[in-house]
């Protein structure tokens, strides 16, 4: 996607963005991570909320993509825990059921966007780029 490639060139000069992908479905997690790696992102994968929290504590993460429905802890609950130590981390939420209540909860959690499953790669990249640009605006060279 040209928009993602061109836009991200202007937003960060210290290497690729690191994206955390948290989803309990192996196939979805691998697919999302693969799409992002193909676009030059560094990815970290978590199979559950607890693992996502551990990764976010130990690795530099620039944005997180959380599946809403994971065992033991939802994506929103995991995001809430991550925000204890990474308060401004931009996040996207993916769900098979983007109901008005889910969207309301996501807004309250300051999730940048809720994406329906199956995830459209163009929509994912578009929202991811917008979230990154908002969180990490381009700075003039000094």
C-alpha cells in the first residue's frame, strides 16, 4: 500500500515501528503480523492478554493491535493493564462483533479504531498509519 509506505517514511527516523499483535487465533495473529512485516514493521506476537502485557513491558512497542475476545482477559482489559505503564500507546481493536457497545467501550479506552474481522489489510494499514501519525508526528530536522 503506497499510502502506508510513503506516510511512514515521514514519521519516524529511528528505524521501523514496532507493532504488538495480540490475538488468540494463531492464523489471525500470523496473518496480521505477516502483512505488517511485509510493509517494513517490526512485529511482536502475543497469544493472550497476559503475554501481550509482558511483551509491552519488556519490548519497545509503538502501537498495539488487540483482538477483543481472548481467553481469561479481553483485548480491552489487556490494553488497560498496558496503559498503566505505557499511558499513550496507540491501539487498534479487532473483533468479529463490532457492536455499538463494543465501539463505546473502545472509545472510552481511547482505542484509535475498531476493525471488523476478518480484517481487511488495506483498512488495517490505513488505520495503523493514521494512529501512528497522530501519536508520533513528524518533527523537523534539527
